[in-house]
C-alpha cells in the first residue's frame, strides 16, 4: 500500500483510540457532581487578581458581590498595578451595587521569580488568612457568576470531599473567530486533560480552570499554594497538580452559569490568548514541540487530505480511512458545539481550527526563542515555566 494509505490508517487508528480510550473526553456531561446543602455553611474568601480589567469589571464584579451564600463570605480584589482605574472602579461598583463586603488592595510589583498574577493571588490569600476561611474561591476578573454559584461550589466540595472544585467558565462566542476557535479550545483542553480522569484518586491527570477554582484552605497550605507554583504561566494546571500531588482530591467540569465576559473579537486576540502559553504547556521542549506539530498534523490534517487525495487518485483505501477519521473527528466535536449553542456545520471545519492552533503553537515557540516569552497583562516572562517542568 502507498504511504498515504498507511498515514491515513494511522490517523484512523488514532481517532479510534481517542474515541474509546481517552476518558470519553468528547462528552460534555461532566457538570457539578451530586451535592447536598451542608448543615453549617463554611466561611469563604474570594480572591480576584485584576490587572487593567476596567473594561470587563462592570459585567463581572457585581455578580460576585450579589452571591446568595448562607455563610460568611468576603471578596478581596487585588489591583495588580493597573493603569486604567481598575481599583477605583471596583470600589465604585461596591458602593453602587452593595452586597458582599469588598476589600481592594495592591501588592506592588512582583519580585524576581514570580508571575504577576500569582503574586497578586498570594497577596489576596494573605489578606484572606486573617479571616481563617475554610475555602478560597480564586476567580478571574472577567468571570461572571450566577447568584448561587458559590453556594453550589461549596456544597459540591463538602459533599464529595473535594479539595478543589473547578468549573471551566463558558467563554464568549459571538464574533466569527470566537465561534470558530473557542469551542475547539475547550475541546482540545478536554482531550489533553479528560475531565473524568481528573477526579479519580491516584490518576496522574490533574487540571483546573483558573477562572473558577474553589480551594480548601488547608489543602492550599499543604500544597504550598501559590508559593510552590510561583513561576507558573499556566497557573491553573500547576495548582491542580500541586494539590493532587500532595494527596488532595480534585474535580473539574464544565460550567452552566459561570461565564467569561471577556471579548475576543479578532483572530489576533485569540491568537495571543493561545500563543502566550502554548510553548510553556510543552515545557519549552523542542522535541515535544516537534511531536505536537506532527501529532496535530496526523490526527487533524491528514483525514481531509487523505480523503481528497484518495478520491482524486482513485485510491479507495486512502479515501475510506481519511473519510472515517474525519467523520469520527466531526462526531466527537458535535457535543462541544451543542454545549456552546453553535451551528453543527462548524464541526467538519475542525481541521481548519486545528491548523490555526498548530500555527499558534509554533508561534509561541518562536516568541520564546526570540526572548519574548509568555505574557500576561503587559508583563513578559522569558524564563521557563519551571513549576510545570518540576511537577
């Protein structure tokens, strides 16, 4: 048989393995686990790191201040050197909307060896420590929560005995590029970190979604959060690994009413979101980069190419293997499109999106070797993500 047949057959085999052996990653039914209200509601402190977030804060912070929670809860917004009036806007929103008590403070510039966001988180946790909360809710400044969000998270953690309960916020999908790229972003994430395996004690799979992480305070102390992950650019995954590595029980699933309000109207905006940390995900390893590019090509690009070449050359084997692989790819993507309420005709276009992600990953490596490194809110981190390399 020709090379194209063997490559197409390899792609089909890969898709059969992903379909059956990768934790049913393509299913979207992993939502908050079974839970009952506790007899006594524990105290919670909410930590919100915020750097230049004035554009989204009006759509997110009021939802935190309006949480319907039976226990004691306080919100700490850490203004991480903003230049757009984020801190003052937060105070004004608290005066206007009322609700939960809000403290706004600033930690100053991060010292050497810390990413800015984690330095802000450390400052927020330090402020919260005086309240001796049982739980910390770490949530980003662009995340809007339903009124019962905190209540449901705490009930799930208490009922299941979880040290981390994290929900992947539903990202915005309004622009053309958001519709093409965003559902695939979550689909690829679930493929790398199958949600079903994350909650299994003893499994090596660990991940969280940084926009919404409920963390038990004693588990944070045991895992030395955030000090142990102070270098991490991909801080949510690093946090989950640290907690699980210290014996913690973690859970991650999709959210129903926790939403990101941050817009990504242009391809450039989405490109920056992915490329800023893609090479850090690969531990800045050229061999992993080469393997990832090859893997993306074989798994996502080969099927439509094999189908087209097979049909053009009259090669039934290549066309059949490529067509079946493309069909499996399309079918497994449909649940994510339904979750995001997107038209199903986008499913066959997944190879196009995968090619964009391939280019974003390569660009992330190029930026790293040009000395630009990963970036977060105007800060650039050129050094490797050692927290990921060590975990």
